[in-house]
């Protein structure tokens, strides 16, 4: 039998102060109609083929059939444990994404939804789930780590179906344990399932980046951990957002916001002095005030660069000390060259260590006195955090326990 629409159950417990339903549509006296999932491709020209395979408006909204909620057979509930219930805590302020002059997150979301929808939409949902069926799905962490992508997930749900309601028990940057139920989404079952994989793909990648960043940032102190431009194509802002959520800082966003003279620039220019002279002349001519970093690979290059700055007015702000740590056969790390370079610079400029940076080496590198430590592995070798979104939560947890993932 069709069940009447009702708000999500609290099982007799008072909701924690930070729990809140985030409504993307105005409050209504009656339950909102179940909207069709937005599976429109990013390009308008491809939208028509998708629409023709979706239910008509008469079958979707305003019909005499009462709204139905997806009901599952009752299962015996396990006693709640600490690993499966959220602790009440004040919700921290969301971490905003990095500011980029041309990057469009909405377009990235639309592209992700479009590649899923193709020219027909979700044929599995259209074939099996009536358009007026509602459901509640729960986010479950299947391993320990730092959650990231909650704000982005809300954007995706809103883009698919603004009537969906989302509740979170954790915030971006919080550490979660295997088996924790950390959020719920309620509304049109088709919309939830259409958004599910795109939401999880982003959240799992971002959470993996945030988890590694948190571990590296904690070990690197007092140095700050940075990522690089070694990000997934098209996901630059998403990857760098995850680094911020994990407690790291952003390196340059692209080629536009920092002058970074690397080895190839130096080779073509004929040396560090020539390269730095050209940079200062260019910035003065263009009346640009942006950070300038120069990569050095030897102590001789450090001395040449410092000599130039002693003799000239310069825009240099940071010196990169590249591959100045040497892994030893016994597994230890020789950081003597890096220490010598830091002492030569003596606080006159920011310093950045790069190369041979891992979770095992970052602590020793951070103890040399460098300002920053950059690691491309934060984004180019990310291991996604395992997360699921399940309508039948009890069965999902039973399977998770059987496979040691809950």
C-alpha cells in the first residue's frame, strides 16, 4: 500500500542542534511533487534526445495517484553503536572552493551528469521505479578517513532535482570511521539514484585527497603542505578544494596567478640570472603584482639567485628547493643539502621543498625549516575513500560487516 508522505524518522530521539534539513524549494503545506531528475547534457543541442525518453508531465506530476514512498520489508534493527551514530557537535563553517576566474563548477557537474545520461537518460530507473515514488537514502562510510565533498554533493543534488532534501551529521573536514552513517537524502527515488554515482565519484575522490592531505599536513608541521598542478584534467578546482578541506594550502591554481620559473624556463633563458631579469622586466612593463617563485636544484643556483637579489630590485617571493633530499639505502633520508639551502636563504624569502615527498619522509623534511612542502602525490596518486549511498541501510550494513567494510 502507498504510504503517506512524512518527514524522516528520528526514532524518538531529539535531533542534534547541527542537524538540519536543507530545502532547495519553499516550504509547502502539501508534499512537493516528485520532480523528474535533471539529466540534461551540458550542451543544449543534446538536450532534446534525452527529454523524449523521460516520462511525460502528465505521468510525472499532478496525477490523481497519491504520492508513494518506497517501502522495504521490515528488518530487525541492531543496537546502535558508537561507530554507527554521529556525535553531536557544532557544525563548522564550510570550506569554500578556491577562487578561479574561469572555472565553472556547475558546468563540471552538468558534464558529469551528461556523460551518465547519454541520449536516453537512466533507462534502469525509467523501467523499474515509478516517477512518484519517494525514498530515503543514507550515506555510509566504509573505511576510516576525512570526509570531503559535502558542499559539492549538495550542488549536484540541487542540479538534479531542487526538491531533494539533504541532512548531514558530519561536515567537510571531519574524520569518520568505518560504518558511520553521516548523511541522508530524501525525495524522488529516481532523482536520488540518478545523482548517486556522480555524487559518490566526487565525494570519494575528494575524501581520498583530504585524508592524505590531513596525514601529510599533520606530519609536516611547522611547514605547510601544498599540492601541485598535477590534478585530474577538468577537476583542478575540485582537487584543490579537497586539499583545503584536508588542512593543506593551495599552490598556484594555474599558469595565470603566479610566475613560476622552472628548470625548462631556466634552460631556455640561459640561466637563473637571465630568467629572473626577464621576469622583473616583464612584470614592470605589464604593471603586474603577482607572486614569483624560482626553482633551484643545486646550492650553486641558490647562491646565484641570492646574488641577483642582492644587486637588483626584484619581485622574487619564494625559492623552490627541488630534489635536495636524498633517499638512503637503509631507508633513511639525507636532508643536509636542504638544510644548507635554507640556511643560505636565512628567511629572506619563502622556501619550498619539492621532490621525494611521501608520508614517510615529510616529517623530516618539515624539520629543516622550510616554509612549504609541495607534493604532487596528493592529487595524482589519490586513493578514493570508500563511501556508499544506500536506500536499504540495514541490508547494506549486514553486507558491509560480512565483507569487513562496516
